[in-house]
């Protein structure tokens, strides 16, 4: 074995073993004790300035942020007046995640406990009409059975429980966690593992948050290379968009910080490689996916696109290479560096952006365009997963961009016998040259596309909850990435001097912990439970005693 090969083997085995020790939820095993000891809640008197922060409203603290929500639910359980509401809340959340076959039973149980006026935990705040409808529909076990009641429940909690909650030690505890979350992070908190891939401005490495043991991917953007190639705008857009979206179908940003040389984006680690690698390199003699596998990925991609479009973001760079697999075989969209956010009131944009062979006709013609360009790229991606070749170029064909553009604008796409009738129809609907007739996003959702015959077997509710088993599970011992020596090194950047203005930009970029993913990490790795100690009933813990 040559040195390069040996280097890869050593790096892979360190990485595979770090990964293995965290997969089983036993992150604490591989934690760095010294770093963990630095995660401590401050005394409550140091958190008073956070109390009136306007962004800490009911939906943010109690619904969206996992630590706030847990503490709010603990508070509800302890209060006799709110215990039924707290129970109903847990019950409807469990219902939403239940298997379809379990739903009628779960529905009946929920109805008996909370909707029956004779029950001990009857929820009297629910409106009579809604109670009657739920009782009537319970035996169907529909996914949205409790939607209306849940809305009433949350309004009730906001009006009645939230004001009182803010006076309790539970809320003070949530402020202590907010304080901890607001502390700055730097490279000393992360341990780097092997390189996973190479981006335009730097490497992407696997890394581990030392205090919790959680594994992430660290995308590094070299400061000088960014400046030399005018990459600031793209870097801040990518960071802002990643921090804003929260979907299981898009990589999540957990931390943004800087080192002397790089800006760093720490995000969901996707261990399973990208779809391009799986289409072409895993089984080179038999490239491409069987249709059910391609349909599964396409369905998950649609969920990701729908979330982006609901947040007014156009992705513009969908292609197999940018869709990454996790340990379980679920996929997420990554690389949002070309995305744009449309301001409220503006529904179109202009500009040449994307990858040759994927860009929609209206974009290539330099016309104004909207989200529909992403459904064209989805069509190209689906086609490539089936055919193991793009619709507008042959594999390995040396062809100028101008010719690819001409084909996209004018040539019909050819379909081999690998496509079923439904799959071909879906590709044709997505790759419609005129955006007005293209399948996609209408009335703020993808309902029409999701209802296409190609997705007949997809249970969208369970897919969206992450409960559908993937058709392919990556081997946990394999590293689905090129050998380190093939990743290639960067040349050093010469002749760039960084000044005050650059430093101001870097400080702005390095905003530190992103609240929701940070809180998820604390809960998932057990750190939240270790820090959230209360002592004997009726006593006030020392750190909360003013
Ligand atoms: P660029 O925007 O510079 O193209 P990417 O975001 O595409 O950078 O990242 C470069 C490469 O790094 C990807 O092609 C992929 O191989 C790897 N990579 C990126 N993000 C992750 C991740 N979250 N998990 C695992 N590997 C990743
Ligand atoms: Mg990329
Ligand atoms: Mg990019």
C-alpha cells in the first residue's frame, strides 16, 4: 500500500470509530471531560438581562426551541390546572407519529382521556363543536384528526399558562440555558477527523463537538480565497439561509465561527455520501437506481424543496451531487451557496446560476424566474437517477455549454425502457420547457406534485416525520468518499491582505451557536438532563436562588 492509501485507512478507522461510539446515543463515552466541564449553567442573577428579550415569545420558547419546550412541559405537569392540557399535548404529538395501523386505537384513547366530559383529565377549554367533530371522526384515524383541537390547545396555553410560566423557576432555568447557548464558540471546541470532500473555498471535514461528543461536518471557507474570489456575499447568504431553515430534508447549521484562516460552518454530518457517487460509483457495472429507490429520494427532495419555497428561498443548484445520505439512508439537500431569498412582495428574480445541464430554459434565456426552476432541476435529477446519464448530455461526452443550452431549450428528452409510464410522465411534467405548465409548487405547497401517480405508494405524512424506512442503508463501516489523496489539495492564496473591513465581515459571520440545533444537541447527548437538576421538592436549587 502506498503512503496515500495508508493515510486514508488510518483516517477512516479513527473516523469510523468516533462515529460508532456516538451512533448508539452513547456520545458521552467519547466526550472530552475537560470541555464538558466548561458547559455549566450560570447563576440566575447573571441571566436577568435576557428576561425581557423580545424574541423570547411563546412560539419561540415553548414550541420551536426544544429546551424551552421541555421546561414548559415540565411546568404543565406540575400544575394541577394545566396537567390535562400538558397530557393532551403529548398525546396528540404521539398520535401524529404513530403508524397508520395504530392510529384508530391511539385516537380512541386520546378521546377517552381528554374529550369526554366525565374523564378526570377532560380538557374543558376545547370548543364544543371541535370536541364533537373529533369524537365523530376518531374511528377513521386520519392524520389531521387533532389539528383543530391542537390549535385551540396552544392558544389556551399561550393565554393562560405562558404568563404564569414566566414567573417560575422553570422559565429561569430556560434563561440559564439561553445564556449558555449565547456563549461564543471557537475551534478549541471541535476535534477534526478526516476530509470528506472539497468545496470551492476549502475542505469539508468530519468533526466532533468535544463537550457533547456529537459528530458534525465542518465546511471551511478560506478567508483569503473568499476575498480573492469575491465570495463574501455567497458565504453570508449560505450561512443566513442554512440558519433559517429547519427541515429534516435539508442539512442543518449548528455553529458558525472563525479561525485565523477560515470561516467555519458546522452542520449535520451526512455519512452516506452523495447521490452522484451512489448512481455511478458504488456499482460501476450497473449504475443507476431501481425506480422505487429513485422515487424515495425524489419524494424526500420534494419535501426539502417545499420547505425552501415556503420560506421564499430558490435553491438553484439541485443535482445528485448536492443530495447527501445520512447513516440511515435518508437524504438531505446541501450546498445552499447559490440559493436566493426573495423578499416579501417580490415573486421573481433574475440571474444566471446553477450547473450546466440542469438549468431551466427560462433561466438560460435570461428571463425572470421563480421557484419553478427547482422543479426543472428535480426532473433532471430524477432522470439521472434512473438512466445514469443526464437528459441533455451523454456520459463522458465532451460538449460545450452552448450546445447543452441549445438542447435544453429545443430538444425533446428521450426515454429508454428503464422508465415506467408514470416515471416518464413525471419527468416530462417536471422538465416542461414552459414554467407555466411545469409540475411544482402551487398555493404554497406541492400537493399536486405529491399526488402524481409516481408517488402512489408514498405515505407523505410518515415520510415527513422521518418514519419511512429507506430502501438502501449505507454500510456503517464504509466511507462513501474518495480517498484522501484523490480529494486534492488547495494551492496557497497569494497577494491578499485582510483589513479592518474584512474583520468586521468575519465577526458578523461568526454568530456562534444556532439556537434550535444547539438545544437539540444538548437534549440528544444527555447534557440537558445532566444540567437540569432540581434537588428536593420545595427547595430552590442554589443556582436559582437569588
Ligand atoms: P461547495 O459549496 O464549495 O461546493 P459543498 O457544500 O458542496 O461545497 O461541499 C463540498 C463537498 O464536501 C461535498 O461535495 C461533499 O462531498 C462534502 N460535504 C459537504 N457537506 C457535507 C456534510 N454535511 N456531510 C458530509 N459531507 C459533506
Ligand atoms: Mg458543492
Ligand atoms: Mg456551494
